[in-house]
C-alpha cells in the first residue's frame, strides 16, 4: 500500500517521509529483519539524513558526513520534484520536520553505528 499526499498539501523540499524495507544487501544489517526507514530530502533533491529502525531494536543513522559504513548507507537516489518517486517505496508516509527532528535526536543518541553510542553502551555495563 502506498499513501500519497496531493501536490497541493506537500511543500517543496525539504521534505520528510518514512517507509518499510529490509536491511541493505551486502551489508552487516542484511540479517536484522524489517526496517522502518525515515529520510530527509533537501532542496538539491538528495537525502540529507536517514534513520533506520530495525525490528530487532537496532538503530542506524546516516547523514552527508557519515554516509556509509559496514552496516549500510545513506540512500543515494535523486528524488524527482514530482511525486513519481513515491511509487518505488513501500507504504510511504510523509511526516513533518519537527517529528523527524525529534526522532533524529533520539536515534543519533542510540545508533549502533555512531561512536558515541558505543561508548555509552560500554559505560552502562
């Protein structure tokens, strides 16, 4: 199922959306199960930030400074200004900037692919 907002209700980039997927093939996250991926797209029509919430509880975050690691990568597509890109993703749900920002802050703190989270995990033990 794909949910699509009309052009009249969608502001131009930046925009934010989420969809369901599986882990990246050929990366360590491929075996982690289903993934809820949230993406922020900037005016240049490329992803600026991405959050991956996996079914097993793991979280990954990517941005343009940290675009790839052994777990996965920032999606590299150029998103068209028209809505046709939405047909290639499962169950697209548009979201607002403040919701994405809240989730980004939490995910950045808990992500397994950021050094800060590994340090915090070691300190908790």
